[in-house]
């Protein structure tokens, strides 16, 4: 495919450019105040191996999990490294249950991971809700246990959430989960079953926000939840906070105003051996992460899950939009 074909939809391109402009305006604040960075671990990796013999050039094995967002990110990472003349091989679409094992076995060298997943699922450590604390823990523990480095985490946070219809939001003045708890008796809830019982789902909301009693609660397939809401069969449902359908103004994602749920910030993680062989990878992928907001990630997901584009085309379109800025940032840092 001609790369310029990806830019021939002016409406889509303008939407992404608007999001990029908003993200760029926040970059200095993110860098100075709240960016989740891996400087200490990264310095340790490169310092510990200053005298090591450089590894023979070999393709960087880039993996991803098997859902839209991770596929886009894996392809985006691959495109970026290729543009900097780093050879890559794609091993995208791995099952979430095996991707960490694939990394430990050396089958892949790099993939996009989530801070909350690293903390709770992989490390099986107690839940934390402060993003920087979670990042610091996973960064330290992955390096000491697995010799894996967390590069900088993006602002994009694909955590658990609650979505309500715009009609319900307006009727009952619901914009936060505190509002949701207050008005639950007026709401028909579309559950997926396990959400009602899993300790980090509805029970956690009740613990943090107080008793939640719905007008009614019915079990639906998670894949159908937006259709169920759209058809008027329910008013609210569990969601993940960067789902593509959330770009539709018919739906409102509620603010977790008491921070009940842990953060799931996106970050590239990489085997330290690979990082030593290609230290420029940290500069390249960190430059991508700094402006990757939840709003931007949701828009990219929507191009696949709503508009029906191929994830590789979406990744290419986004890379072509940010390419010159990333190259300039990397060249200045070198």
C-alpha cells in the first residue's frame, strides 16, 4: 500500500491532528510533573553493560496481544523502529495469557503492556491506585525478576470504567461514579456476569463508593453492550476506558472520581539484552508514548472497531502524522 493512501481521508486526518495538537500542549506539563518514566532502570541497564560486547545485529521481535489496541501499538512500534533502520519481525496477536511467557522465553523482545496488568496479573502484588507508584513498582520488579525494562508509560490509561447513555447522563445528572452510585436505583444495568462478583469490579466500587442497588440488572454478552445501550434495553454497563465506541456522543464514560480502580497506563516493555543492543529504541518509543493520551488511543481504536479499518492501516496513518516530530525529538536527544 502507498503510505500516502493512509492520509487521503481529510476528516479522519484532521481529527487526529486536533488530538495531537491538544496532546502537544500538555507535553511540557507531562514531562515536568507527571510523566511516568523509567530513567533509573534504564540508566541501570545501560550502565551495567557499558563494557559488554555489542550483540550481533538481529531483528527485534515485536509482539502484541490479540485485541485492537495492542495490535495497533505493536504495529506502530514496528513502523517506528523500521524508520530508524532497526530490523524487526512482527509477532503480533498473541493471546494475553502467553505473551509474558513468550517474552521470558525470548520468543519476543518487546511488546505493549499495561501497568495495572503488570502489577496485579503478572507480579500478583497488592492493588495500588496511584499511577506513579504502580509504575515504580512494576519497573523495579520486572527488572529484578525478569531482566525486563519498562520504558516510559503513556498518559493513555485503558482501565476499567462505567459507561452510561447520554440520555441517562442528562436525565439524572450523572458524570462520575459517585453520581452513578447515587442514581443506581434509577438505572438498568447491563452486566457481563463476572463483573458482579470479581473483587476488582462491582464489589470494589461498593467498597469505595457505597451501596449500589440497580433498578434492574440483566446479563448480556460483553461484545453486545453498546448495541444494548443504543437500543434502549439498558442505561449503563461496564467498559474499558479507551474502547473505540466511546467516541460516539451517545455514550458517556464516567469519571472514577474516588480512584477506585488501578491505572492501566500503556508502556512498551523490552528485554534488557535487546535494549543494550539497540539503546536508541528507548528514545524512539518514549517519544511516541509522551503524547499518546486516552483520547487519542480511543480515536485510533474507533477507526478499527467502528470504522472498520485494518489495524495496520490505522497504525501507519498515525505514524505518518507523528513521524517528523518523533525523528526530530530523537535526533535532538542523541
